[in-house]
């Protein structure tokens, strides 16, 4: 069995945050019905690259779902979705606030018809507040929410993160809220409204950086690949490439200095403690940088590993997916797709001993399961 076996998710979301949420729920065994409008999920056209007529972007977050096409602008379409909502445990949507109310598919209407329904809305700025009606996209939320102000080189332009982290974290928050609401329902017998916003999610994972600001009142700076509170905790250039090193405490710093044949650095009061190193990073880092340029990456990684200092080469995607650990941890899976054949996908990071995730269905073709789902719906009416 799987942990969410018997749970039905009605997925009215598209693009990334919502589909990522529902894919995770599908991986955990839920029956996810992905509903698309006649024009399809926008990400179907977000390419190249494409494979078998499907975009790589769409394929990355839509496995373990059944796909149907419904036209919400017709009475028949509205009735189909309303009936599906009556037979579902969870509804996930990412329309602008108030949009689904026009179709009679808002929380209040559906809650009256199906009090057990958990209704999860994912929007840019939430269902309340002065910004509720503004559209929200990952890039603009990264800008507004502060993450770009601390990302990039100190003297360079503010930079976004290389993947849509706001969308993905909002999707993950939605998963957490849905699982909590399912547990609450076992106690109360009632569903509830879940209000997840990209903006809130972005603020929520500013973590220690926001705490630094709230406590000190000082605006955080951009440190490139360095860390505001830990030194040395950054990338260094070796003779033939770059690597990352994460010295998390004074003991590790002492071992690193011994490994570098520079025990004097650990004994220097300017560098003996992490607090001192943070204050004197402009002196210490150039000294370390000159040393690390004298040997290849592989040499430093071997020595750092032997000294039990956290480190790693800065790898490209080809190197990442060639690592034995990726296959050993089942983080690369292959599914049989009707137009692509063997489809490689990133596996689930959720490892569970008794109820493991399963890869049951590849991302659906547009409308692939419409007939089957409508037949089931008719049988249950």
C-alpha cells in the first residue's frame, strides 16, 4: 500500500507550484486527476526541449496523474468539475482570488456540498491583504520578497536563484498543509480552506538571513557564494576548477589549517573563532584562496575528505546525473511513456521503509484519461 492510497486529488492547477504539489501527492499514492482547459497547461508549450510532443518542463512535475480536458466556460464543464469535487478529498487550484467563484467552484459553495473537501488555493499573494489581486510569478516574487537582494556577487547585480525555488517551496508548503488537513479531518470530519501564497513562502524560507535583519536592523549584503555568518563557507578556485568548502565550526577550521600546513592561521586570534573569522574574512579568504590555487580540485577534495571537512566539486548536470549515488538512491527513474518511450525523470526524495513512493503513471498526454474519468463519474452519480 501507499500512504495516500484511497485519497482523490482534483488538480485544477497548472505551471509549477500546484503541479509539483500534486505530483508529490501522486507519488505518495493519491489518485490525482489533472484538469486542463482546452488550450492545455501553459507549460506544454514551454520549450525546447521537447520529447514525443511533450515539453521537458511539463514532464518534470506531472507524473502519477490522470489527465482530462474540461471547458470551464460551458455549463457541462462546470457540472463535471462540481461533481468531481463532490467525489474528491482535496481540490488544488492556482487561479487568481475570486476566479472560481464565477463558476460556482469556490470554497464556500463546494464546502456546503462536500463538507469533507480540503480546498487548497495557491496564489501569488494569498486570499487576503491589499495585494491579493496581483498576479504572482516566481521571478517577481524573488524580487519583491528579498531573496534577489542577497543573491549574487557583492558588487554585481541582484540575481535570482537558478531554479524557480519560490514556486517549488510554495508547492511543498501546500503538500504539508494538505497532509495536516487530512489528519485534522480524521479528528473533526471536516475539510477546510488552505491559503498558500508564493510571497509568504518566499518570506518563510529567508530563515537566518531575515532573523539577522530583524534582530540587528542591519540590511543583509550579497556575499556571492560566501556565507553571512560562517567563514570559510564558500567556493574556492583550484588549479583546474572550482570546489565548495563548508567549515562549520572551529574544530573543523583547525583541522583544515593543519591539512594546509598552516596551523598558524588557526592559532591567530583574528581567525581562531568563527566570530573572529567573520569580522576578518577580507584578510583570511585571500590567504586561503592563494593556497587553494596551487593544486587541482581532486587533490584538495581528497585531503579535505581525509580531514573530515565538508566539501564538494562544483559539478554540472552531466556530472551530477553520472554519480553512482544518484542511481543508488533511486533519484533517477525511467518510465514508459506512450509517445516518448523510455522517459527519464528525477526520482522522489521521499524514502519510506513501509510505504515507499511508486511511479505508476508517466505524465499524461493532454486529455488522455477524459473518457475513463467521465465514465467513473457517471457510474458514481
